[in-house]
C-alpha cells in the first residue's frame, strides 16, 4: 500500500505554536527480512501484513495461513512498540478470535486493506458471507495511536436453519484466544496465578523478558486459562437471524516491562489516585528494573495478612515507579535480581485522589553466584535447580521457558557456565544432565554484595553403548502457545543429555537444525524436522499425532505441512504417508481427555481390538508417558500390549 503524506496546514498569522506533523499509519506486505519484526517469539513470514505507525507495528498473518491452533490467517502474530530510536523485541505468541469454547473460531476467506484520508490504516478479514454466522475482524491503527484496535462484528445470516420447525437464537461468545508465547499472563487479583474461569478482571497483562503487553476490552473479561494461554471473553450474546454484534479490544506494548505505560496506551481504567515507589540501594543509588507489586492492605488481630496483587510496575532508570490505582491502603513488595528488602516490617502506602503519595523501599546490595557445570570432566550445559534453605525463599529467576532463568532453575551455557543474580541467603543447588548421569549437589551461602563461584561435577552412571537418548515430542516458539525460543530449546536439549530430538510444533513443520548449527552444537545434537498434527481445532478431531522426519518449507504456510483436518484415522494415515513416506507416525497421549487423545476419540477397546469410529492401528509408535496426563499411563500400557 502506497500512502501519500497529506501536506501540513499552512500557518496563519494567529498561529503561535508550530504545527505537529503526524505521519499516516501504513500497511505493507513483508517482502524482505527487514520488513519483519525481531525477537525470540517473532513468527511472521514473507507475505504477511505489517500494520504500523511511528509508535507501534504489528504482523498479521495473511490468508490462507493458519498455524498452531488458528484455522486460517487473520491472527495477530507479532507486536512491537517504539522505544527511543528503536523497537522492543516481540515476545507475543498469537491472538485470534473465538466464538465460544475453544476451538470454535472464525475461519476467514477474504482480506482487504485501506488507509483513510485521516491516516488511519485498517486491515480487514472476512468469513464466507453465505455462512450461518458471518465474522468480520478489523485491525485498526490511527496515525498517532499507541494501541492496535481489534474490532470484530458477527452477523447472523437471514436464513437460519429450523430446529423442529422453529428458528432459535444462536449463542455466541465474544472472546479471543491469546497464546502468550514468551510473555506470561498477569491479571489483577491473581497475578501470575491462573484466574478462576468465573472470575472477572478488567485487563490482561503479558510480561516477557523485555516487553510488557496490555490487553483491554470494552467490558471486563473472564475465561479459562493455562500456563501459556488465556481465552478472555467479554460476554455471551444470542443472535436472531439478521442480528449483529460488535466487540472491540485494544492491545499495546512497552519496553522495560513498563506495564503501567502499556495499560495507559491501551486505555485501561486504572483509578484516579497515584503513588510513587522509590527503590534505593544502601548508599541511596537508584535500583532500576525492580518489580513493584501492590496488594490491598488487609489486617487481622495478628497483623497484616496476605492479599491478592492488584497492580504491578517496574522502576525506571531513576529507581522510581509511579502507579495509578484506586484510593486505598496498599502493601508494597519489591523484588530485584540479586537483592532483598532490608526491612522485615511490611511497607505500606495510602493512595488518595487529592494528594499523590510516595514511599521509599531499601534493598540490599546485589549478590550473585557463578555456576559452572562439568559432565565427565568437560564443561557442558546442565540444568541447575536452586532452592532456598533455612528460611531463604527459593528464587523466581524468570518467566517459564527461558534458559537463563525460569522459576527456580537455570541452564548453563555452551561453555558450561552461567552467572545468576541471587538475593543473600542459603541455597541448595542440584544439577542434572539427563538420565545417564548422576546428580550433582552443592550448598552455598551468599552475603550481601557477595559474588561467589560453585562448580558442579556430573558423572556418567549408565552406559549407553548402542543406544541414543531422544525426545520425540517437543514444542518451541513455532508453536505459538509455547514460550521457549529455538536457542533456549536447543540449549535445554543438550543440558538434558539428549542425543536426538524431533521438533513437533502444533500444525507446523519445523526444524531445529539451523539453530543447532548456529550455536556450534551440531556434533552434540541430531535434529529431526517434525509436525504435531493437532486436530482438536477441527470439526471432526482424531487427536494429536506426530510425524517425523518430514520436509520443511520455511516460506510456506505451516512450514509446508498440509492440512490434515476433518479426516478419519485411516484417511489421515494414508495422506500422511503419501506426503512423508519415511516419517514415523506417533500417536501422542492417546488416552488424553477430550479431543486430544486418539484412543479416547475413537473409543478404542483393547479387549476387542476394535473402535467405535473408523480406525487403523498401523501407526509406528505410541507415546506411553506424558507429563500432563500421568493417570493415563497404565491404560495406554494396556492398549500397547493389546496391540502387540
């Protein structure tokens, strides 16, 4: 799309200030690497749309598209905000519309784009107009907007089918699926914990390593969630023939994990009081990038009692975090890498409308620990779990999925070393390097401001002559619900002592081979390109099935993997083997509940060897153990022995 910048208004004799020139928003098709966004979770590819202004840019997948759990293109893949002279790094997974319980969604068939005379860019995706329910989603970005507006209109067709001779309303949920990617979701009153499905919350935050996201609707949200996804709904409506409904939401981003700024850009209502928290080190120097959490102040006869967090902020370079919120009393907690609060008494503050309040929180000097791991005397990647002892809390080193800190564990780098900021205290370290090596443990005590070093030696205890250790069911960034970057996945694989891995992302042909070579680990890890065919998004699911090795086309939709939706098991097996004749066909978690387990879907009976739906047992492998459904291990073993 080529846009002309309208001429600036000519100043008149009465103009006392210079006219601010605002460039129009723009829409373009990504044709070269520099057209796409960067970051560990960036998923855009050539041919996708980029919608941008001088403050924000986003990548929207073009049609036909469809990746991970979105049936077609038209979903938001990447989002970055301008910070100074550059942009933040994308850590978002994917956002697409839902019409009810997952996976009910809009399947788009047409796309269009335009830029209005006022400089507002609109990218529009439409479903088939002849369907009983037509869906239209618009991505709108004004020339000076700090948030991307997503507007969806649902229209019930005039010729609704009759049920027992009568026309009935169609129930529709006004919802989205947010695959958080590397940005863990945080909601008020729950923080990083999963909100109850019936709970209502005004906004959703996504907190990555460097970027904060804010997702705000016209109505409060509610909806189910898991660790790396959340499906927020603004309510349910009943549509009669010819009726329509429109719902709107806005998403914004900011750097330095500045959630307050992202929320304000997205138009969230945060309250009309304002407090400032000053975070200082012992000599008064400011502490930047400290995380400030506010909890309503509740007391009982014993004193202050725990309460749910309502707001989160990050200190700036001056060590300050200014936070808008509702009037009231709050408890302030502050965390920063390698530091702890020096006061044992709770820090409190009172927020009032008329007078801004402030409080200072003192933190300890920064301490850290250098961890070195050796496997059989050679420096090597290893996983190290760090747990607090004698009253020292276990650390929260980062969001799930990061090698340099995820919860209470880290992974040493390719040189077998990592420096971890740890608050003063006493810790137990446990290193692992896969099932063929021993554990290595150590206990360390850090004082304020100390930098110490510990070496963990792991030794081989199982001879694997003639055998390799493999993992044939893995997800990483190409699965847009997974937080793990390709580099972190490779590092974790080597740390776990694996020799061979299959990258099996949801409905996406992907391969870790190029990343392994870039990291200089080609001699340590063999990779197989793969695809986990995840049919729970289809109208007739048959479960989840892995295929590996397979061909990969990085420039094609879904990495070149064909669509295997709405096929019965025999037809699926025939088409899969025709596409990738040498692939292993592996049935994953076959007794998982719902539409994800094949044996559950077809009602396979191990005693008779028959199923109630069309079935073909001529696959190659069955996944016996899956950490999410351990109760299904024994039944799957029964299935396996029956098939033998």
